[in-house]
C-alpha cells in the first residue's frame, strides 16, 4: 500500500454516544466486544440487540431486521474485526438495497479483545471502499468530530444502505456490560418492538 | 398432500401457508425450481447469500423484527454454519433449514462425501433437530411439520432432502 497511514484520533465511547443520542425509535444491533460496551454505555434499551458471539453476524442480523421492519431505521454498530469476518454481508446487503439500514464500524484497526493485534484495516484495507463497491448508496470514512457531526443526519435519514467507518483510537473505556442471556435479549427486544405479538 | 405438482412447488405452498417472508439461499440444483418460485413471489424476499452462515444471522434479525425466514442450502454449506448456529441455540431463535444432500446417493464427486457424512452429526452437535426425507412424496409434509416444530417450539430444525429425491448430478 502506498497511501500513508492516518492516525485515528476519535474516542470510540464518545462517538457511539454522539450517534446514539439521536437514535429516536431506531433499532440497534451491537457487534461483539467493545461496540456492545459502547452501546450499553450510551444507555441500555430493550431495542438494543447485543451480539455476544457469532462473530461476523452483526451486519446480516441488521439486514434481516431491516427487511422485517422497513419503516424503522436500523443501525448496526460493530467493530472492524467483526466486519472483516463477514465481508460477504456487504455484497448481500448491496443486492437487497434496504433503504432503512446503516452499518457503522468503530474502526480502531486492532483486535481489541484478543491482544491488540493489527486488523486488515490498519494494513491498507478500506471498508468504506468495499461497501461502496458492493452497492451501498452512501459510504464514508470518518476521522474528525466535525465529519461525524456532518454525517449524523445521513446515518439516520439518507436512503440506505449507508456505511460509515469511524476511525477511533485504541484507548480503552471502562467496561459497561449489558445483559448477556440470549433468550432475555431476544425476548425483550421482540416485546418492545412487537408488543403482545411477540409471544405468539 | 396432492402429488400432482412437484415437491418444490409443494414446498413453496407450505412457505405461503406458514407465512415465511425471508427466503435466503445459496444455490443448489436441487433447490433451483423452489428458488425460481420464491423469486417470482412478491410476498417473499428472495435473498441470495455469499455463504450460508449469513442466512443463520439473517434469521436472527428477521425473527427480532417479527418475520419468519427459511434457509435453503446444500449439505456442503451446513459446515459453514456451525458457529452461527450457536447463536440460534443461545437465543432460542426459530430456524428452518432445507438441506439438499450431495455426496450421498449415487454421487460421482468424491470431494462431496466427507461433508455429506458429517452433515447430521454436525447439525446434531449444534442442537439442530434433524429430519430426513428419502421419497419425493414425503418432502412437503416433512417441511410443513418441520416449519411447525421450528416456529412453535423456537428451535432450529433441518430437513435433509436425500440425493435419492433430487437425483445425482450428472457429470456429462
């Protein structure tokens, strides 16, 4: 790779808080590891689905949800390692063109939960470029707070699929652990979204 | 079940009756007719995947959003799904998988045999209920029963459709 590396400066916890402050009635899927803790730190909500396992699944869970709930905005917030494990999801989402789906990667360019090894995004791989090439209608890499602020309306209102990689530092934030029992997470989400129909 | 129509047409009817809305697939010649029917049906999303585990994750999202999904795949794709099936078990999300078998009845390609042999044990190891069909006349009723089982008891159920039903692939 010939391009010079640009050092991330944004704080992941703050970036997630800025985004989720404006969530309204959006449905949120949080990918495993720090994106779960960041999403929980911004305020637990039954309409958050925290994916504690199944690495590589977050964007596809978002697609299934977006197709089932076309009138609600669906936000996937995940990590670069998690997204890299499910790159095919970009192509599958590109084919479906869900207008209500935004996929956000908190990209610290490292595997933060397993010893801070470099991910492909530190070694030249451009997730926003891949998303664009797969047919996402809007796609960007965000390096600054001003850029993030400018993109907030797009994350929530631009016809999707929308993708944003937010370059964040490897600084660790205090652990904020959401509930982890899968049946509870699944059931409280469905009850909050579907009401009594959830129990059918 | 009337046997005037072909078994893929009968499966499509079961999908309509059971309100299956998101039909995800990695193509297999055994599912070719069913995929055509699903793609032509405006009540269903036809969702081609790049790899089968995407369909397991999709099923979780669909169920969270109140819709039913089905995953169509061939036996080789079952191996790709293993870790994702852990999520289905942990969250008790209903999942219906329709697996057309390769590497089994009259197979020509030796590379298909290992995963064919491992299909049932691998699924069982991940908590998936496995039901097998050997005769075309039993496909639709088995899919219907498997769909009820999956969505009434919140579990993963796989229907394995034998290569005997589909016919071995001709390499000529």
